[in-house]
C-alpha cells in the first residue's frame, strides 16, 4: 500500500509548502524549475522538510533515485548505461571519500547532474572538490502553520485542535506528522488526541518488581533528605537495606539528589555522593552501610537550591513545545568559508548581554 506521504506529495513547485526562500516566484529553485535549468546541487536540512519532493519536481522524469545507504559505484554505472543523466543521491553523507571521489569526474564533465540531499553539514561530510562543483541550498524546519497546511491535504477528518497538536508533535517534520496521522487512522479508524497518544505510547509498560512499598520507602527517603530530617532519612535508609535493596540503587539516588536538590547551594555535594557510590561498589554490604549513612546525613544537612534543576525542567518544556528552534546565526559554529559566507558567527561578541536564546524565546528566564 502506498504511504500517505507519497500520495499527497506535491507535483509542482507551486504546491510545495515551506522553503519560500527557494521556491517562491523569483527565488533560485523556482527560476531553475521554470527554465528547466539543471545543475548539480546539494539540499541540506532536517528530515521531512521537502528535499526529496523538490528534487523530483526539479528533475522530473530524468531523475534516477538512489540512497547512499545501499547504493554504490555499480549502481551509478548502471544508471548511466540506462541513459539517466540526473542522479538524486539521498543521504550523500553516507558515501565515503572513495565513493565521492568516484562521482567527481562524472559531475565535473557534466555526464551527471548530481542532486543530493543530506541532514548533515556538507562542509564536513562532502569532499571539497565535489562540494565546490555543487550549489548548496539550505532547507529549514517547517513552521507549525506549514505542517498544518500539509496535514489538511491528507483528506482525513480531524478537528482544528487535533491538527495543531500533530503539528507541534511533528516538530517541523511533515513526514513525521503525516505518518502519525496515517498510523492512528489505520489502527483506530479516527484521528484525535486519544488515538494519537495511543500510537505514540507504543504499548510501553513498566513492571514494579518490588511492589508499592518499595517506591513508598524510596520516596520517603528522598523527601526526608530534602526536608533536612537526618533521623528520618537514616530510618528509611535502614529499612531499604534491611529489605535487601541493592545498595548501588540507594547510592545512585543520592547522586541524583545531590544535583537535583542540593544543587547550587553546595556544588561539591555531588562529589561526595559520587565518592559514596564508589565506596559502595568497592566495599559492599554490610560495611558500605556506614558509607551510605555518612552520605545521607551530609546530604540532609546541606542547604538546598533547586534552581538549576527547575530551570532545566522549564527549558525542557520549551524544547518539547517548540522543538529545535533555529540557533541565532551570530552564535553558530563557522569553521568553513561557506558557513561564514552564510552569515554564521557574524556580529558575535564574547561577553554580549544580548540574549543568545532563539528569537521566539528571547525573554525566557529559566534560572529564577
């Protein structure tokens, strides 16, 4: 059965959603398609942003599609024998140096028009001689509005709220969003937040090997240290050891606690907790109970500062809500000439007080 993403793929450049810096009237790819002007090009950008779609529209029937994951020199030779002049090589970064060297004379002589796609920076993954003979076009993550527009083309009935939900989950990857909708529809016959969440969960279940009391005691242990109640923390430590709990499990919880709860108030607490863990590994029970007791009293007595941890949680929420927002160009890495010409690193000041957060999050403050 033909995948839904394939069924609704745009057939001409006017139907392409997103990448208007390339596909809008008067822009490079629109001009090239309109005039039938073929030249070797590398499409660089995240998955699901239209690289393959634009390659097919650009080359039309002349195209021979290959994936660098499975293709090799012989596949290219066979394509040439069949009279194919335009080769679309997906994931070109998977071709090693020798394979890319093999392509070079064909591209240089014009026997092959190479259209390639990659999610990796071509400055690092494509050999310089080949890179210099190709134009590089950058694809950007699709906006939520773009993904919503694509989802409406599926013909599957969905509420506005559901479409918006899928667009957020797709995180700029149209193919991911379409696949999510397609799987929910095939499994449940309808697409709504409930069926979509079922598809995402994948049926992962967790089995509690030691029962509810195990987790209740662990919770009481952590909360006692958090409240600075050393006596209660020692009591619950003793209960866990007496019940046969793995002392390394307890020590791991203490290492986590040192960063999560003590945090900035006493940064060396994590050093102490790690040394307790090492002692537990080295000594073992019953003697390592002494090491655990010392660590528990120390961590309980420390002042607490959860700002770093809570700031991290707030930042994670934004990552989940907004996906991978574009990094401001002035703080992007720019080790190659091509990247510098694209504006990467331009205007960077080491000690600038201007926010380096993505533009949508300029006013965010995670550490409070």
